[in-house]
């Protein structure tokens, strides 16, 4: 998914702050951010309809025996979101959180048909890239969710999903990322043979345990 070339030149939050936020009124800034987000999501949804990489990634995730999800810093939020949504309908979905499940734990036991979904957006955290690299070297399959074709993960991945994160703010936008993950999780769960049974069992347990207000 394409991005604005100027946006790419503004590599750090500090540079984006100087270029976009200084000497602007709150009203003008709010309008600019909303307009940019609206344009980005409209373009992204149109491209999702013709982007085969999302469906291909979903097929790889379904076919895997074990699925590991990783992301650092802000990308950890994306990894958590995908891991939660996939875990509802699929078994063997593990979020590498660096505490309960560490990268070294996964790398020490990579098996045939293991798959990792790795999130990495500029400025590309080294820990995610290195863990993904070693996972591939150990024989695992890698799906990268990133922003540019020359991003570090793109050269390692068996399948890449490219997402434009341009924004009128000092931080890159999460809006399109969340939309793409929603589609990816939906396609993956719909293709999983055991998803319906797992969803029904989760509903039963949720009711018995009284986990929700209603």
C-alpha cells in the first residue's frame, strides 16, 4: 500500500512534530488529522479488495501448526490485537511478550510448520528483526506486517503485508493497521475448520464463569 514520499523523509517523531504541529491552531490541526485519516482509510479499504497478500497470509497462518506473534514498542499493540483475535478461533496462537514468553524461548524450539507473524514499522526495532531472522534461519515461516518493500523484515519474509501509516500527526497512524488486521483475522478464522467449535466453547465458558456483565 503506497505512502506519501514526503512522509517517508520525516523518519522520526521529532521531525514530524517540527514539520506538522508547530504554529498550528488546535482547530486546524484537528481538521488536518481527521482529513488525512479519512483519506488513508478510504484508500486502504479500496486496496484491500485487490490485495492478495492478506488472503495469502491468512492461508499460511491457518496451515501452520503453531503461530507466534511478535512486535516491539508500538507494534506490540498490533501484535497483541492480532494474537487476541486469532486466539478466539485458532489453537496454538502465542504472543511473544518478552516476559511470560520470550524470544529465546521460541527460538530454542522452532519446529516444522511453525509460523511467526512479525510487526515492524519505522524506525524498525532491532529486537524484532533479529528474532524474526533467527526464526527463519531455524526453519520457521515468516509473515511480515510492515510499511515499505525495503523494510528489514521484507527481505526475510515468506509473505509480506505492506501498510501505509502516513499521518498529519507527529506519530504514524494506527488506523489502517487496525483495519488490515481486522480483515486478516477475519479471513484466517473463517478458514479454520475448528473455529466454530472453539467459538461455541468459549461462549459457554464465558457464561459459566460470568466473565461479562451482559
